[in-house]
C-alpha cells in the first residue's frame, strides 16, 4: 500500500533545501539551438516530496540534472542549503553534490564488475577516501538492509533482477545521507510489480523524513507526492 498522502503533505513547510531561480538551458542540435528550460523557478523544502510530470521532451530530466548540479544552466542559480552550485568550481560542486544529493536513475548505472555492496560504497570512497573499511562496509550493509537486500550483498548486477538493481542504486544514493533524493523515472525500466515495490520503497523513505524529487510519467506515482509540478515546453505550467 502506498504511503498516505496526508503524511507526505505534513512536512511541506520545512526548511528550504534546494532552490532553482530563473533557470534557462539550451542545447545545439545539428547547428540549431534548442531551448529546453525557459525561466524555471522551483524550490524543495525539508521533508517534502515533489513530482515533476510532463510529456516527453518537456524538459523534466534536464531540470532534474540542473537541480542536481550535473548540467550547467545557461542562466540562473541553483542553491543547495543556500550554496550556489554553479558559482563553485567543478571540484567543489562535485564535493557538495556528493554530500548533499542522492541520485536514482532509470538505468541504475551500477558497475558490472562490482558486487552490490561495492557499488553501494562508491559514494563513500569519493567522499571519504579509503578510510575505515570495516565501518564503511557496516554502513553499506545497513543501506542494503534498508532496501531489503541484505542477502544479495555479494552478488554482481548481472545476478540481480531489474528491481533488485534499482534497490541497490537507491541504497547507493542514501550512503552519504543526502538532503534531497533526486529520482529520474526510477520505475521506467521495470515491470509493473517491481516498479510498485521500488516506488513503495522511495515513498517509505519520504515518510521517514527524506526530501524527494521524482520525475515520472506515472500519474499514480505523482498523485502520491505532496506536490505536483507540471512542465511543458520548458515552462512550469501548473503547480499544485
């Protein structure tokens, strides 16, 4: 059963965590300029859940990547707890992103030669170096337990189902206790049953206080979030 929407709405007045101000983004495709985002303003508060919905090509994923410090906008600012991500040097932005944001993508992006536990530990190595491996592994195993995969820690991605791979990706995203979890079509590559399980997990994390932004085509998923943002042709058309 999905998390009660009343719970999701209960945390929406929290501290501002992530704020986009007047975001413009364009790409050049075969010498033609394509304007993808056109003056986007959006904020995410502590404990909030936000669904970004819209037709294919509307700019949903681009917006999520800009919010996450992955894609530099042509104009505008993205503030993570008051720090302007795009006013930073690349290395500093990567450090802040690693500590403050978690990412869950449609296609998992697990390293095939690594076990589930080793994949989960990757953000910690980036953040803290080699350090205390025993302590890191304990954290990694705890993250896998949180997504119900304690017994799959030694398995490689090829030995896991799609739903299990996505749960490993969620555990990896949680390793550095991110302020905001950014999810780009997290069920888009899964069958219906696995997709429901993954969304249950993500919304369960939110019920525990995790701020979440989900890009989705699924109206049922969007309806379970505390706020729905509609985007079309690079412009926010409706927020409720």
